[in-house]
C-alpha cells in the first residue's frame, strides 16, 4: 500500500517539476529560434536553419555529423556507443536540445520560451 | 561484496547471516546488471532516447530494504562499473553520468528511508528515480558544459514519477519474499 507520505512526495515533486518548466524556459530564452547552436569541445558553430548544410564536429571520442535540412537540424552520425543523440531525431524552429554526452557535443535551437511541451519531448 | 558483509557485521548479525547477506548482495548485483542490459535493449524503442526505465533500481531497492545501505551502494556502483567494463565505456562521460545519478538516487532513498514508516517502498523508489534524473542531468550539463540540457529536467522528472512508481511496485513483492530469507 502507498502511504500518505508517498502521495505527498509524488505531488510535491510533480508540482515543483511543473513550476520549473516556465522558469527554466525563461532562463534560456532570448536566443534566435532560426539558428541552431552546435557546441563541442573545440568551440561553437552557429547554423542557420534556412540553409541546408552538413558539418562535422570534433567530439571527445570521435566525429559528430550535424545536418541541417528543410529547416530542421539533427545529428546524423556519431561515434558514441549509445547513439542517443542520433535517435533524438530532428529539431525544428520550435526549439529543443539534442546532446551527445560521450562526445561532449550539444545542439540547441533557441527561443526556448516559445516552445510547447511536445517540442521538449524529442 | 565486502561491504555487504560489513553491513551485516555492523548490524551485529552472526556469521551465517553475514554469509547470507553477501550471497544475496551478489545475486542482486547480477540482477541489477541483467536488468540494466534488458533495459538498454528496450531503450531502442523508447520515444525519449535519454529516458531510462530504471529497472536496475529494483535490485538496489531490494538490497536497501533487505540488507542495508552499504549493500545498496555496492550493488548500485558495482553495477555501473561492470556495465562500464562490459561496454568498454568505463570512466567515460557516460560513467560520470551514471555514477552521479546512482549516488543521488541512493542519497534520496536513504533520506526517505530515514523518515521510517511515513514512506513505503513506493516513496523510496519515487525519490530515487527523481534524484537519479536530477543527478544525471546536472552531470550531463557539467560534462558537456551546456546549461541548455537542464531544460529537459522537468519533463524527465515528471516521467520518472511514473517510472519510480512502476519500479517500486515491481520491487515490493520481491522484497516481501526475500525479506524472510535474510
């Protein structure tokens, strides 16, 4: 059986998490949503979502291939073991984050204050 | 598995009980590794690639409830190390994330456990799951140097509530059967 404490704990965590959504979104807003910022160990590259392009970023354990096509950006190839970044799929101008942790590479599309919930769950 | 022996000695158990704890701890470690592997296969179909079910935490919960904190810590950390050795990613950024998540989860579960009967195993599990998400994302933000990752935390924590309840529900019948054997 669940105790009253269990239910209160679940409720408190849920409320804090829901309240944190707008706070975190506000903290990271102010970026241009037509651009993707690719950050790797070697530095940052800004990609315009309107211009189809493929770049190779040097990661911690190999290369990460980031592709912009039809207004979306995605990691098409990575040398990491789990490929979470590749499976994360594409980001469009609604914003979001794709991270390849083993390679230390992140792809961020800005204006995170504007995006909906379904844009985060990518 | 020395730590599980220490845990039972600490509790003043006799040698036979100590041996039982070591055996149970070792078994739970194997379960944790196996569950972690099964989960990594399930991960392929997950719509949210970075989200883990936390099945391995069932073994940690059982260790915590039936043996004690030291055993739970041993099961949790040795699992991370064994999976790291098996996949060849030991001491890489993935291990940093896993250790951070595992330690945060265990600390949270110990805090909830310290509150006694106010929380059931479901409460432990939920606290552990949420703390695991937090620990993992904070480590990910540090490793990648990108604070933007933190924006994924709220949704992941909400998902972890359901997953925490689920793993707690799995752990409960296991604990009620294993407990009399310890």
